[in-house]
C-alpha cells in the first residue's frame, strides 16, 4: 500500500513539476517576446529620430527654396552695411538707366542673390563669397524682360584683380556665365538650366573700382535649349552704352530632372 501511495505521489509531483516547467517556459517566452518588441520599438524610434535629425537641414532648405522671396521682396531686403556701400547703392538705384527700366512695365526689378535662403546663400560663389567690402560691395541690381533680355548693374571693387588695378578676367567670365544663364532660364520650361557652352572675347581691360552693366539677350530657344549672347560695359553717366569690356555667347540646357528640383526662380513676379 505504501508503495502504491508513493507511486501516486510521484506521479502527482511529476505532473506538478511538468506543469511548473510549462508555465515557466511560457513566461520566459512571453518575457522574451516583450523584450524583443521593446528593443525593436526603441530601435525604430531612435532610427527614425536619427533620420529626421539628419535630414532636417535638407528639409528646411527645400522648404526655404520653395518659399523664397519674390523679386519685389528681394529689392526691399537689401540693407547697406556701411557708408561706402550706401553710396554705391544710391548711385546704382538712382542711375538714369535704372530709372528708365523701372518706369517700363515690361521689366522686372530684383536683387536675385537675396532670394537665396540664408542656409544656401553662404555656400554660393556669387551670392556670398564675392559679395562684400573690397569685392562686390552691393548685390547686383537686375532687370529682367522675361523671355527676352536681362540687364544687371554692379560695382566691382579693388580686391578682384588679376593684374594690379585690372579686374580678373575669370571674374568677368563668372558674371557673364551667371547673367546669360539667368536671362535664358526664363525661357526654359522649368526655369532651371546648366551651362553647356560659353564663348568669351575680351575687348578691353576692366578697371577696378568701376560700375559695370551686363546686358544679355536671347537669340534662340529650342525646347530645353536656349542660346544667349551678352556683354559687359562700363556704366557711364547716362543710358548710352559705355566702353565695351567683354562679349560672350552661351548655350544653356535644362536637365531632364528639372521638374523634381525646387524652382527658386520660377514664378518670379508673384
């Protein structure tokens, strides 16, 4: 009888032990699942947070590009840094050429470099690096006859020389590249393009410390291609052309991916 009871007790204890093992295993599995879920959740959270932090500057830049100031806003945005810049700005603004174009509704006035967001402007050669005392003290004043012509007035100071007292030819090439391109972009489907070809002929030395006027005119448009010719002259005291410094012709092409790019200079007059 004792053996039988002992056997029954063994069986009961065995079942209890087995039940405890099963319960313990289930608890372990549930704990393991919870741990995996928690780790995964934290991983997803921190990965997402890291991604957002990493892309935040790019997102901010895109938003700033899309919401760029209008042409009219860009004119009002400029504030002179010192008395020298104030004098230069006053001369450009009140020049007979500026006044005549301002009075013609076919032309739109702007300071296009000030349309760049601050975060992007500091990386720009023509909107930041070349702008400032001793270089181009005042952002160029630009007049655009959309789909036709462009005129830009600048002051080239004394720290932009190649030979002593003479503006570096590479700077003039840079101004022509940008000026002709800006003129041509207004005729392209998405207002964006890249320089495919630029031919330059230097006619006379450009003296440092001079006011200059860049004139550009479209000569041909074919789909995503636009041809533009232009010149830089000394700015005289009247609307009459000044001494010719350099001439150029360029071909500008809108890339196929232009539709996906933020259109900084689209809808300029709005």
